C-alpha cells in the first residue's frame, strides 16, 4: 500500500538547512495497523504529512497504492487525498460553524455526492460511533472524546484505504485515549490500513507494528 | 459550480454563521451604491429643472435686435441709431433659405412697471407684444383657452389679444370667461381671444404669463410704431445650424441698413442653440462628476470588501486547510471565496440600488403631491441604464475583490494552513 524508498526531506530555517528525513525506507502493506513513534522533532510528523500528500519531499520515491506521488499539483493531490486517505488530527480540526453531521459529510461534498446522500451516510457513521443523538450539535457542545470520534467518522465516511492519525490522543485523557485506540483497532479489523503517529509508548504498544524514528532515520521497526 | 445548489447552501450557511462580519462588509457596498443612486437622481432632477427652464424656447431659436453702429460706413458716422423695418421681413423671407419660422416683434411696457392695462377698475403692469403667428413655434407657450393670433388678425389689423394666465388672474374674477371680453391697453380696447400658460416655474412663470400678445400690424398701428420692427425672432430649419442662419440674416440686415459688414457690435443677438449647448456641456460635466464620485464611493466599498475578505481568509486559514486536507481542490476553494464575495456585494449592492431608487421616487412623489415647484429642480429619477451599469460594475468589482484573498487562501501550503493557530 505504501512504499517509500530512499526518501529525503530538508527544511531551510534561516541560513541553516535542517535534514529532517534521511534515506528513509518504509513499506506498509494494505490492512496493517502501524504506529510511528518518536520524540518531537524526530521527523515523524513530516513523514506522516508526506504520506498524506500534505507535504512534498526532495529526493527518493513514494508510491501510494502503486501510484508514484511526486511533484503533484494541488488539484491532483486533493483528489487523491479525498479518495484514498482519511485524516485524524490531534486538535480534531472540526469546522466550528458546522454541526457534527455536516462535519462528517464534508469529504463527500468534495466528491460531489448529493446532499441527501451525504447526510444519510454521515448519520450512518455517527451511528456506528454511537454519536447519532449528537448529530445536530456543534463541535463546541461536544467533549474532546466526542469531537475526536466525530473526526474519526469524518475520516471514515469517504471509505478511504488509509487512515492517518497525527497524535490522535494527544489532547485526550487516558480513559478516552484508550477508547479511541480501541476504535482504531476496530477500523483496522474492517481491512483499512491505519497509521498512527504518537510519542506515547502505551498507545504504540496497542498497534501491530511500531516504527521508531529518531533524527530522521528509522531506529527500530518491530 | 455557480448553479450547483450545494455550493450555494455552503455559502449561505457560511455567511449566516458569520452574521456581523457579513453585515459590516455588506454595508460598505450598500452605502456606496445608495449614494450613487441618490446622486444620480439629484443630477437628473437638476437637469430636468434646467431643461424645463429652457423649454420656453425652441432650442434652434435666434434673436437679433438693433444697437448703435460702432463703425462709420457709406457716409454714415459711427454711433448711429437705426431701426429694423417691415421691408426687412420680406427680404429675409426671400433671401435666407435656412429660416424656418420668422417672427418680427415689438414690445410695449415691461415686467413689473407701471400699470398699462385696465379692465373694469382692475389694472396691471404687463408686457405687450406685437407678434406674428410664427412666434408660437419659437416661444412654445401653451394655449389653454381660445386661440392664438392668426394671419387674418394681422391682415385686418384686428384689435384682439391673447393674454397670459396671470393677466387673466389679475384682470378677471375667478371663473369668468375671458373670451370675447374687452381689455384696455394704453387706452385702446382689445378683445380677448385666448389664454396661454407656460411650462416654466417660479419667477420665470410669473414673467411669462404677465404677457399679452396682439397682432403685429395692430401693434404698429395702435401705438404709432410706423413700420418699425423692434427685433426678430426666428428658428432655423431642421439640419441647418442656427448660428449660420444668424450670420446670414445679420449680413442681410447690415446691407439693408448701411452697416459695415464687419460691424458685429451694431447688432444684439441671442442664440438658443449656443446657450443650449453650453448648458448641455455643463450637464455633461455634472454627470461625469456624479459618476466619478459615485464610482469612487463604490470602489471604496469594494476595496473594503476585499480588505475584509483578506482578513476573513486569514481568519479561516485553518478551516481552508482542513477543507483542503479533506479533498477540496484549489479551484473549489477559490470558487467558494469568490462566490461568497460576489454574492455579498451583489446582494448588498442590489439592496442599496433599491433603497436609492425608492428614496428618489419617494422624494419625487412628495414633490409632485405637495405641488412643490423649485426653480431648478424637478422630477428626480434614476434611469434604468445607469442602475444596470452600476450593478454590473459592482459585480465585476466584487469578483476582483474576491480574487486576491482567494488566491492567498490557496497559496499557503496545506500543512501550514492546518497548523495555523488563530
């Protein structure tokens, strides 16, 4: 599903160039549940952004579903993201003036799905995550855990092949974190590839495979 | 995209959820177009008023009268007084082809002087004109009762008079039928055959209607004018310039009266065409100014919209980033922001347009209803073309106003956009 070969990425900050990812080799099969671990500044988020086609890279190759992702224009990248990837962020990133259902339905809007159909599917996913009665609520009326579940429903509604989660439990207490990870495990059971970036080892422990990154290089992959 | 119901719902919900911001933005545009409409209405009101004042004369009319000669010629000294005479009438008719209507005129008394007309113990000071029927085509007065002077009146030197509405008011009891009644002008009795009114208002109206017309021949006979002609009023034929006709008639009159061909100061003259053109030039200037000021106001509004949209885009960077992560193509983001701006400016502009037109119509209605007649202001209105142009300018500038922020919105990298803290 994901094939990364000899990937290099650097940022220029002021006069110094920071080499963030160094000759990275990552292969992830379809249907895996993987966590990427590392301390802050290790380059794990950059890697996730590259996998999510939110960021570009300098050298090497990245194949997503056997398509070379390199120098794509923004329209094409947007289409691929929309079709293949579901995002879950640390700060949930729900749109504040849309209710839960509208938030979940948003990816389908960009797939040109009709409004009625969108809302139907969004409600189905909210139901799956036990949030049906909160469908008409605005994000600020929901708890952190509920917001993150809405965000997960939004990531799943477009039936992507991969779900990318960037520190999905970073803003949640341990009980809620636990629930959220269980949720990811359930999603994984349905055959979707799930990649979680985290710096918490107890979260990483609950995934099938842990890739450890330090200073832009992989130090462990078990 | 534009006719897709979903994108409209998206825009309406975004605008609704940000009411204050939308309102503030809309108000700038609303005010701009409202002011433009009010100014345009005032401008046309002014124009109507002034053209009304000019409407007592045909725009191609020319007046020529005598003054002192300023050059010695053919043995005559300079500074000589002379008169136009009846023979000039025939000569002009025969020799100057461009003249459409020719009216030799004489005048007795003047506006606001001593009483010169009496009837049954009532008296008034009026201007008495000796005229040809042709004057009707030059002065454009409206006959409200009876008839004007005709050729038979002239031939038979009938003692008949056509009186202005104010003359009637002063000399007659209200409701009296003036036709067939006699009035005494400088001791001579005249039978009233008609009453006329004018289009003008205020002092001009008073002056216009304190006038009595009698046949030109009768005038010369009754008041001992011999064959003297006070002055000539005429109009040029369609397609012939009034200024050229004026020159030709002056040249002819100069020959008839031994005046040096280059002695322009021997004649007094007034040319409505020139005056009319001058005033039209002024109005062109006024209109240009109104449009300039109006469009500038509008532009200020549009720039305000663009400014606010820039802030809005900044404020919504993260939201836009999220939308892009979820698969919104740049085109769709640009389209959404532009459509938002355009619909905001269009709706606000349309409201301003409507409010402006209603305002102008209301003042027009009350002026008409209250019978308010101002001398240089009448019947304000906004013409549909101007409104359409303004609306078009608005929509186009709305689009331009949206363009910059829209591009800024997609120029930020998606990752950076999502990470933006507000």
